[in-house]
């Protein structure tokens, strides 16, 4: 029984042990294991897979990540009850922005000696 080398998913040529890199779908040539979009070289820690193809994490997020209004802030800001029209809590003294919280009451004066 003859041993056949696995085929690289990208170039479809035989992958020999010295040039092997493990990626989505099996063994790849080290030079073939690169992002499909930007051609950046990948390894197991920088690899993201979609439909059997290898992408860097940046291109994967750009092409297949969440879409829509404010994915990072949209839903969170809509449900936190934050009033975005109010001035910041720690506005600079003398600025026209009034603080959103009431100032602490002044300490009571010390009793007079008898």
C-alpha cells in the first residue's frame, strides 16, 4: 500500500512533512496558509476560518462580523438609562456645563465654646 501525501486545500498540490502547517480542513503549505483577503501569513493563533478558507482576524471581522448600527454600543446604550443630553459628571470648574449630581452638603459649623 502506497502512502499519499495530503493535498493543500488552497493550491491542491501535495503537502510534504517539511512544508506542512495545520489549518482549516487539514494540512496546508506554510506559504499557502495566508489570509485570503490581505495575504498576511497566518498560524494557529492568528487564524480565523470561514467555509474552509483561512482569514486573519481583522479581515474575518470585517467580512463576516456583526453588522448594523453601533454593534459595540448600539444595544448597550439604548438600555442603560444614561441621559446623553446632560452635562458630564466631572465637568471642569467654571465651565458652562452643570454637574449632573447635586453637590454634597456643607459640613455643619462647630459649636461655640461655652
